[in-house]
C-alpha cells in the first residue's frame, strides 16, 4: 500500500506542480486559449490558483519524503481535493461537462492519498 500511495503522490504532485507553474507563469491571454475558465477570473485569481496548486503538489511529496511534518501530506491532499470540488462547480455552472470528469479523477486520487496517509 505504501508503494501505491507513493506512486499516486508523485504522479499527482508532478501534475499539480506542472499545472500550477503554467498558471503562475504564462500570460493570461495564452492560458485563455487552452483553458476556457480563465477569462471568468482576474489575473490575480489565476495566479493564486497556480501558486496554490504548486504548493499543494509540493505538499503531496516533500513532507512525507523528508519526514518533516508528514501530517502536511494528507492535509495537502485534502486541499487539492477541495480545489477540484470548486473546479467541478465552476465547470458545471459553465456547462463544461467534459472538464468535470478530469476534476473528478484528480479529486478522487487526492482523496485516496488523504485517506491512505491519515
């Protein structure tokens, strides 16, 4: 089970770090071409979401790997699951149903990590 959770933590952590770096560094106009939700939010909000995703992705990996405050790993997983829940609500309001599936999968993986590491 530990190996399974580590694989999930690394995969999900890298995915969120990558997505977060993109949102935190790319011009908002460029992001809007690939992410339909971006025009609905301010530049600051998009950057904030990116920063939170970077921190959450790091939180999935670093605390458990270093043994320093490992309780932060399941807390980060809960936070990322909450972000995915909020994203589901946003996509549902905009009738962007295919994106809901992606958010459901990512959120479910985060919940598995949270349950496994608590």
